[in-house]
C-alpha cells in the first residue's frame, strides 16, 4: 500500500527495518479502497529533510546524503563498529542511514560522522547553514535558497497552500518568482525575503537570510529594459504629465518605499522608478486623487539584434543566408516539424527556395522574410534583415463585410477616458494582472485573440499565468456574479513586427459572443481612414477628475491626415501610425487606456483602425492623438491566428 498525503509518503516499512527513502515529486495520489490515515507499521517522512542541502539550527533533522567530512574523509557506516566502536544503533526514526552525515546527539557543530580512518574517530561534515546562503542582489528578489524558517524560528507555510493563511502568491500565477515548497522568497519586493508562517497568530515574517545590498551591474538612463528595474533616468512625471511625488516624502501619499530601506532601487528625488517589479517604471503622483501612475512615455530599449542583410520590396525573392530572427533566435529548418509543425514547407511552396533554415518570405508577407523558430514558445518571427528601401502606403477604398455589430446604449453619465461619455464597446477588453487589477485595454478580434500594445508588457516572453482578459461589463471592478462577465486566462503573447508596438494575446478558451461581448472587424490591408471620419476610443483609464473612476468610457474624435498631424509633431509621425484631433476640449486616452481600440464605423459595422499607445501627455487641449495603424499589420495578425 502506498499513501501520499500532501508532501508525506509512506512506503509501508515495518518498524525496525531500514530502507532508503526515495522522494518522487511527481508521484500521484494512489489509494485503493482504503482510508487515508497514518499506518501504524510505518513512519511518515516529510520530503523536505531529504532534499534540503543545508541545515537549520544544529541540523538534527538533516537527512541529506553527504558522506564525507570537512577534510575529505569517508564516513563509517552507522551499523558498523569498525574501525570505531560506538553506541549508536540505526532505527526507523533516527535517520542513521548508511554512512550519511547526521547529528544524533545534537552537537553544536552540526552533522558529523565516524570516519573510516583509524587515526581520526569522528569529524564534522561542514554542512552549511541555510541562513548563510547569501542573496546576490539588492533586496533578495533573486534569492533561490532553501531557508524555510523565519527569523523567530517559525516554520514557513507552503506557497501552494492556503492554510493557515490565505494569500495571492500561488506558484502557478508567479512562475518567475520560484515559489517552491515553503522556502523564503521575495515576490513583492519587500526589504528582505519572507514567508507566510504555519503559526495561525503570525501571518508572515521575514527570514533570517543574510542579504548583501549589492547594486545591479548595469543601468539605463534614456530607455528601459524589461520591467525597468534598472532604469536610472531623470523622467519625473507620469505619462499624463502629472509631476511625481518625491520618494523621501509621505505627502500626499504615504508609502513604504523609503530610499534608505531600498538603497539599491535608485529612489532619488521624484524620478520614475520600479522598486516593486511592476510592468514599467512608475511613481506616486503629486495629485491626492491619483496614488500611482506609470511612466510609459519612457522608451523601451531596442531588443532587436542588428540586421545582417537587407531585402527589396517585401523580400519575396530574398535568397540570402541569414538564419536567425530579429531577437537572435535560430530558425527551424523548413523541412522538419520540430518544435513547430510547418504549414508552409518545401512541398507546399516548391518555388520559394525553402532550403536549410534560411529566412524566406514564401507567402509574400509585407513585413519581410521570416522563419519558424527553434523556440517552442515562438512559432514564427521576422528575421534580422532590414528593408533596403522603404515603400509607401497605398490607399484602398473598399466595402466592409458584415461585422462589428453592437446595440448602442444611451449615455447617462460621464465616464473614464478624459472628457469622454459612456457608451457600448463590446469588443473592448480589460487586461488584468495577477492580482486581478485592470492595467491595460485590448480589442477582441477573434473568439481566441485580443490585440493590445507591447508597452503593457515587460517583454515578448513574459510569463502569463495569472494574467487574464475580462469582457462583457461596463464596470472596471464588476461585482461578483454580475451576469455576462467573462474572465478568460491569457496563455500566449506574440509580439508584432518591429516598430509595430503591437502584441496579440491568445485566450485559454474562446469568448462567448452575446449582446455584451462581440469581436470587432479588421480593416483591409493598408486601408487608410478618410480624413474627417468620426471614430471612437474606449477604455477604463484615468479621467484626471473629469468623470466616474469606475466605469467604461467612450469618446468620439475625428481622424486627421498624417500631414496635418506632422505639422504639430514636427515630422515624427510615421506611416504605420495615424492621428485624430483632440478638439479644444482635450479629449484623449490616458493611464490604463493603452492597448484599447480606435474604432471607426463603416455603415453599420465597426472596424479596428487604431490601437491606443502612450503619449507624452494625455488629453492635452490642441494636441492630436497618435495611434498604431492596424491596417499595416493585418497580414501579420491573420498569420498569427492561422498558425496557432
């Protein structure tokens, strides 16, 4: 009979008999017509003491497999009386197995053993203290040691359990935090690693891990990488232009991020920083009504590798030998199906010269040569090849199909987007972080796919467990049980072509369409919206005091030409971007609207023409709004959905 209860395993060993204990972390629960209870003929061993490679206290419960002393001598078997006679007798409970180092008498030096050297009776094994393991950076966010007791000696609660204390840090939601077993970790950027305790009277407590306050080795000042923990620039206002509060001040907002507590986080003056591992640099604002805001106007550092070649037109005739993607990932061979099953290969496209794993463009993708990648998480990507000479957008006037339907509702109150009014936008999605908080918008373009902006995520390889898309509600924080609300986990992120700033997010299962949830139409490739067309933006973002802070907001704004837009922005608007006027009222997208739709109506159909991206200031009177022009990337969007 084999029982497994949580992390306890019983192998039916009779008392007095010895057996090597082998822990299988993948062992499934096996109970055959039996009650789960303690077997009177065996002892239940916790796996922890068998896998721990360091000791707690004197190491009396150490059950590791070290069998050499500090000077390198081999240990004598505990059952043997040669070369040294002794009084210890192995039992099923004292752990004196084979010749492993143990501490049966509670010696202050820790685990020891009798040696096989007749001249040396016994010696310490020098097993390190778990608390002596040192964090390598800052506040111990990178600590991956095995300390499982707090500074007061309390045992830690397992991260995958909700008893005795309920918490949000489930390992499956935070795979990058290494929330293994009940080891002390720092998932929330606290001053030191900590854990929830098994003491019902003490929820959480710091560990006794010794932390070295080492600075990170490299910083950025003009852009930020990843989540921006290393950003040390001097931007000191939010995306919407609100001045930041000083980190050493507690007004208007009290906070725990004291500069002297977080010495290595660069909390100087009132500069945007990221001391807690948020999605991007942020700050407490100087406005009492708004506690925190992101600083997404800071550019992300380019993560594309340098182009190794160039192609003409769309690269369909490219026959070079580049074989890596723009991110530096090696291409998969066209004639193999590992790690990705190829829908385009030498047999389907014999004229495309699909040899080896060279970058090609067999389907005429307008963004250039591409390849399947050897990264199991990235099916395909564009290559480290630039266009020899850029082409211009062409205008296509077309008729739209039946799509983008909605039931319009009468506005009653002012809502979120700056100077917006309420409206119905059933394709607008609320992206939720691991804590369930709204952080960005998105647009449902397929039952399984959402389009948003890359600025909302730390990288193209962010771990998505715990992230979700909420749809079917007008409220930012709907009440539990509200009818029609759908919250679907995100399972995949795909970054768009270089300079697109777009991402596609795959849902774990399809959204169910109804009067509250529907998909918006995609425009024809390279379609340009006519100047003066009245379009809508929608989102749950910041209103800067102009509306209700809890519900969806929709605002109407007219499209203007890129030529007119460039008169304001001095030629910085590109052909893959489009603009709308803001009027003098200052209508525009703001914090947490980013990634949401610019929807334009064609007859009775709504079409996703633009995606909201961060700007220097939001809703500023007289300043045009800039969006990513979706029509430039329709072929990429369709390819992602077809290859999934």
